[in-house]
């Protein structure tokens, strides 16, 4: 691997998120609200989506430039047919330390074992509440809690570890269930991450009043299950970490609204159709599919990627509060992953 590239704030490239599809079998209100993403919504046609070979080629170049951690996202990545094939193609890339995937868990009973055999290291499952009525309200009534729990069990049985659980917290929607979710994760040995409700995209009706600050989440859990802070695993890790004082596990807080971590952000995002994004809140990406399919050499593609990161100045979460008017367009979360 050559010398890792750095952006305008001297942030190194470390993480690559690969969105393999813009489709999903859930309709979560904070990501793909059903009133917009209905049967008339036009998702990307197959011809516009990168092939596994194209994804692997671009990934190999981005790893050469410094990325060591790969995360497969969507949409819901498990709705992409034969995803195991892509995992098996990415696993041998020299320089990849960690290959993981974020999923809603619905298809894991059918997929977990084959993903593990293909080389997936670990998995993160989204689960916003153990209360079935609350969970159905959040996912557009597309799944029960029990179906996701079956998926988590399948992942554990397949040897995907550690298993992490993601919960997006919204005031007045599911915040009254977070302690029960934390207790369950603690008892089961899973690492749970509580995520502040973010203003990703433009379609989820985000309001600051709906955000439950990370500090408040910690206080609520600490009152029942005593916690103490611990250090991040590495500088650019996004989660604030706390462990239970009895030694039985930990939780994490993704506080991008109230305690932004832009200063250490090391993430690059590849969309299903081959656009490269340097921020979750970006307004536009850079097309790599066109030069890729026009016959660009690895050196030419690498030069484009290097330039994208070298010019990067993104720090949206840090400047959000100072903006007098909100951005009128941001890429949607379902398109490039969380």
C-alpha cells in the first residue's frame, strides 16, 4: 500500500462504505418513508448499478490509497442477489483489515451462513425497539421484531462476531424503549449503538426537537444500568463508548448532532451507481462509473480518487448550527448507507 492520502484538514482515508443497492424491503420513517418510496418510486435500473467486478476494482484502488475497513451497506444490502459473491471477491484484497455489513436482519436466516463462509468478519443489525408496535411503526409495518431477532440468532450461529445493534432514537417515538433494548443487548452479549436522529437527506421531515441527545440517552440507561466512559478504539471511531460498571459489556453513542466528530472523519462512500461521496450529508458525488466503463486505467482512476479526497473539506455536522438556511438538497441515506 502506498502512503495514505489526506484531505484539506489532514484527515486520512481509513474507511470505505460500499452501497450495493438503493432498494430496501423496509420503509423506515427516518430513511425511506413509505409515502414517498411507494410502488411508483423509480429505483435505479440494473444497468446503472455497478457490477461486483466494478465494485471490486474500485475498492482495490481505494484500499491502496489507505482504506483498511470495508462496510457493505444499502439500501438493504441483502436484497442484492448473490451478495456472497461480492464478499468473496473483496475478502482477498491486500490491506483489508475488516470486512463487515449493516443490515435490517430480515434476510439473515437465509444468508448468514453463506456470508460467513464467503469471508464476512462481522455484522451490524438495525433494531430500533423491542416493542413490536413501535418497531412496526418505524419500519413501515414491514417486519416484526421476532423476524429480526431470528436473523440476529442466525448471525450468531454462523459465527459472525461481534454482533452490533444499531438503534436510531427519536423523541416521542421509541425513546421510551431504549432502556429495555440496552438491557436485552447486555444480557445477550451484543454491543448496541444508540444513534441520534440525523438530518440525512431531505425526505424524512427531520426536526431538532425530535433528537434525543446522547447525554440524555446515557443518563437514562445509567440510572438503571450503571455506566462509565471508556476510550475510543481508534481516533476516527465515531462512537462514544461506555461500559457497564459490572463489567458485562458496553454501549456506544453516535452523537453527530450534539457532539459532531467531523474532525476525525475518515470515511469515503461509494454509491450503487458508482458515485463517490466524501460526506454523509453531501449534496453531490463524483461519477466513477463513466470513466470506469469508458476504459480508464487503474492509474487514471486512482488519480481521480486521490484528487477527490485531497480536495475534501467536509465538516457538515460541525457547521450545521451556524447555517442560516438548511441545504435544499442532500443525498438520501438509503442511497449511500448510514
